[in-house]
């Protein structure tokens, strides 16, 4: 039986700027304020990342009742509702918001258009924390659709001022299909100037489309709760390439690789590169002899940290700027 010969690495893959920023916020908060730091929901949807931060002193909670008075609290990269924000502020926690700036952009757009009298159709997955956070920006007037069938059933209060927004980690193709159905039913619907699906989700899906054509099998490194990782596996399978998602190298099964000469490997936006390299080693143990990196987009986006967490590179301490008093000249 033929063993795997070559591993093709997708480019780009793994961490995006929003995930990098969220993890750094928790690590810097731990460094500055000491353990424990409380984090509402998993900071990002990756088991390895969450366990690593737990070992450093982060405590992940779902209910603010679990956070003691005066504690430091971080909101996850997925964003939170206005109600959670208000409750956290009322309880007096020291708060750092690790919401991805691209999710915040959707929140800002929803708030702005709501003030102009718009209702919203949100395309997303029910129960996902990002969807709950975005829908929770308003008390009413935002309606969730998960598929084309939902579009036929949705009943907004009015259709003169209707806008569509999407979860940032959806399948680009699925979102386009559902948006087209919304447009067909509500021809005057307002769409975002730029799509809400984030650049990293788009880039990783585009890379998988190329990767699938070059591989006999696709492995996606990502956790079961990760929306964008699930979409990568689904996309490869839809394109006709057998595809599996694993949390780590220990989940790989030798029988997957039988008769598969070329293995494509990618990772969701919340999966660290260390896990990808462990998967590479395991596939090499199963017979692969070469690794080739696919050509692809190089991502250079970096998001700034919240005030109060910027550290001086030399000392590791927060920079404090003291202005000299102005003197009359």
C-alpha cells in the first residue's frame, strides 16, 4: 500500500492578527497584574491555547458571577453583548476587551445603522459566541438566518430600512449564497461596503481551494468549536478531497493516509503553528519524505493592544509618558 510521500503546507494558515492580539492581551494582563486573570469564554477556540493560558493563571468563565470583585476580566476575541459589557462595568472589574477589531467593526456598523432606523438580518451560526455578541448589540430588530431556507421564513418588522451583516468566520461561498437569497427576497437590503467575513477567513479558504487541487487528502488543524477551522474541512470535502480535522497529532489515524501520496495540511486561524509542526512530524513517521510550502498571500496585519497593556520592549514594564509642565516663554 502506498505511503504518503509529500506534505504540502497551505499558505497562509494558522494564527490571524485578531487571535495573536487576544492571546497577547491575556499574557500581558497576567504579566502586569499577576494570576489569576479571568477570561469570559475561551479566549479563542483552540484547546491547546486555552490549556496553555490556564497553566499560566488564566481562569475561563461563562458567567460573570464566577468573577470575584475587583478582579481583572478579559472579553474573548469573539466579542460580547451590550448586556454583558454593562454588567461587567457595573461590577467594577478591571476590563480588557480582546474582541477582534474586525468583529468590533461589525458591532459599530450595527449600532450606527440602528440609530438610523435599520433592522438587520444576521447570517451566522446560532449559539456561536460571536453571533450572540453581535445580536446582543441591540435589544430588538436583528434576525438570525443560518441558511437559505431561513431567509424564506424570516419576518422583519419592516423592509424599507433593512441591512445584512455576517459572522466573520463563515464559509465565503455559503455566505454569498445566503446573501443572494436575502437580496432576492429583499431587493433594497443594504449590504456592507466591505464584506464582514474577515481577511484571514477568506485567505485560508482561498488557500484550501488551491491546496485541494494539489492533494489526495487534506488535514486541518483546529478544535471542534472553531468555526473557521470547520469551514476549511468542509470546503476541502466539498471540492472532492477527503478531509479530516484534528486538535493535534495524536488524533491522526494511519488508515487515512493509505494510498494518499500527497497530503495537504492547513490550520484554522486559532490553531498555533507548534501543532502544525507536530502533525508534520507524525505524517513523516507514517512515510512522508518531503515538505513543500504552497505559494500564497503573506499576511502582515497587526492590531494594536488596548491602553494599559503596552509594554516597553527593553524592560517588560508598561511605558508611562510624563509630560513636563509647560513654562511661559
